[in-house]
C-alpha cells in the first residue's frame, strides 16, 4: 500500500515526467558533482536528486563535498569531478587564467552569504545592528572575519563593500562548519556563511546577523548575479551534448517544481537537513527558497560576474579581455 508520502512523490514524478520527453528504460548514467559546501547555496543539485528529477532524465549524481568553492573548481579543472557547484569568483579566475570553465545552470540567485558577528565584537564596535548598512560595514574595520576562500563570492562581495565603506577587514579562510565553533571560542569576530551556518550562533545566542546577503543589504555592484552555479569544462560539454541538455532540463524542471509543489520541496529539504529543528527550517526556507528559482545563465549574467570580481580590486590577468559568451556551456 502506498503511504501518503509515496502517493505525493508518485504524483510529483508523474507531473514532472509529463513535461519532459521519456527516457528509455536503462541503467542511469552516474555523474560526479563536486559541492563547495553543504549550505543552502549549493543545495539545488541535491534537491533535484531528492525530488527524483535527475532519475527522470536517466542520471544518478554522486555528490562529493569539498572544502570550498576554490577547491571545487580546482577539482573540476583537474578532472577529479565531472561537474561542480561553485561560485562566480572561481569561474572568472579560471577563465582569466585560460581554463575554459563554463556555466551549465545557475543554482542560487543573488548573494547567499550573510555576515554574523559575535555579540562581544558588536559591543566593542559601539554600533547598533539597526544602524544603516554603511555604518555596520565601517564598524568591521580591524575585525577578523572568516570567509570560505580567497576568491569566493562571499569574500569578493564583503571585501568590496567593506572597502567602499572605509573599513580595513582582516579576512581569514576556513570551511563553513568550522566558522561556527571559531566564533563561539572568540577566535574570530565574525564570519560570512550561507544558511544554515549563519543561523546557528544567532539561535544559540552568542552571535547576531549583521548584514544579510539574501536580504539584499549590499549594493548591487557588490552582489553576484548568482552565488553558485553548476560548472563544467568546455571540452566535456562539447563531448556530451545529450547529457548536457538533460542536466539543463533537470534545473528547468526544478524551477517549475519549486513554483508548483512547495510542500514537496520543503519535505525534501527536511530530509536533506534532518538535524534542523522545525522553527529554524521554517525561518531559513522562507528566506532562501525563492533564490533557488534561477533563469538559465545569460551573457548579461556573465558580464555582471566579470564586473563583480573586477570591482573587488582583485588583480587578474586578462580580466578586461574576457568574453562573457565564452562562460556559457553549449552542447552544440
């Protein structure tokens, strides 16, 4: 007998299949996908698997969680993984150095990172959490703030924004799970992390949300078009046109399911993050789920990502001669 959940999942699967061409009955193709983290910023690919969308297109993704976005793009370039969910900073750096990394799908719209400060650091700053964003950014002067990697979207965004506000921030690099304990111990003053990591010190009472990326508190020039995207090397994209097209359809289907079946999506998120209590999940889901609805990558998006990285002041070879259209994966 089908359980209530089984019936809902069967209905969801049939609905999604109706909008796609049927795949011949055969063993699914296994593909490897590197993930920059287990945060909500990279969850779209796992969500698509949990909802059965990859299976409907004849694929079985195997996820490898790496330390950060830089490590993920490096794994992609070294062919340790076939696909990688990484960030725009890594994409632009790779392209500027002659590595033909391309975007197959956007997976998180806008900036996913939020800045959390310890309450002791806030007390020393003398600035209120309700102060204008410019003052809150200026208050970071001299603070030690952890970010996942040197060239990641979180670093580029907050380095550019804090510099514009007149703050000289000491950035240090660590994986997002380690940031939580580092803040609690006082080893750092704050960190930039994606959900659910930014919420932990806030809920436990020793940290406070200082600047919210998904809330749109940073100026547009300091925000990427997409914090994460599914990346692939150009030669692999050209060699596998059918697979590339089917992966693109997976994320098109995900956009539709996010719109039409929110209850099923939230249930899937609950299974992916079983340790989150219901109030925390509700808070994060309401704030984050709209960002998973992403249009396909466009030339305009890629031009924005180049400008986003350039605005940070990072010196990269050939950045002014990069062609945005070369950033988009095409199967033909």
